[in-house]
């Protein structure tokens, strides 16, 4: 076997070897108690406990499934897809620790009013002025709110009707006004 053939074969094996998955951020179930407390402080009370739990579950799934470097949308005026930046969840553990400090110990043990004050101070310190279009790591509280408030469920709650924005529906019944949400938002 020629040296060149041997080198080409070796490089081919290296190129075909599966890449190690990028290390996931140290964020998830270990932070669930603080995330529940955060959801109770920043998501609408009209959702009820079950609605806030569902919104938090959807956010945590989004965080878990986020993949740095994956194809993003093309965006207006862009020829090719954009690559997703590093996971915003990389910043969340430190931000939750800061909320613990601002709440005087344990964020989850503080009253809702104390948690809201701690969150307001943390958002101001992070210099977040607007909710992002999607979670971006500016602050875990604003990322959770952005994820929820850009959802079809938030749209339905705002209008008090089951609009299901973004859902594929057929034209049958499209002339009818969307049904009203049951009292309690969901």
C-alpha cells in the first residue's frame, strides 16, 4: 500500500467518525424548583398553575432540544440559513444563583412579591430593555417570558379565544369566529 493511499484512508476514517455531541449546558431538572418559582413570578396569573407549568415545560423542552450550530431561519434579506449561537441556557445557572442572592437566600422560598422584586432588579442589572423574539440569554426571566409570550397559547389568552396561531387548519368553519376560551384562560 502506498503511503498516499494509507494517509487518504486514515483521513477518510477520521472524517467519517461521528463527532462528539456538544456538551449540554449544566441546566435542567436540577434547576426545576427555581424555574417553577420564576414561572409563578413572571408568567400571567390568568394561566393558572397548570398553564404556567405547561408553559415552563415547553420552555424546558426548547432549552433541552436547542442545538448550537444548527440551521436557523434564513431571515429577511439573507441568502442562506444562519447558524444558531451557543445555547442561552449556558447563562441560566448563574442568573438563577443571582436571583437567590437578590431574594435573600432561596428564590423559590420567597413570596411571589419578593421574587418579582428580585426579578425586576436582575433584569434591570442585565440591561434587558425589551423581550427578545426568542430566548437569547439576556436573562432567564425574560427568555422564559419571550418563549411564552411568542407562543400560540399567549395569543389565545390575549384575545380570549382559541385562535391557535400557526396551526394548520382547513377552511371548513374558517368563517366562524374562534371559540371563546373557558374561564381561567385555558
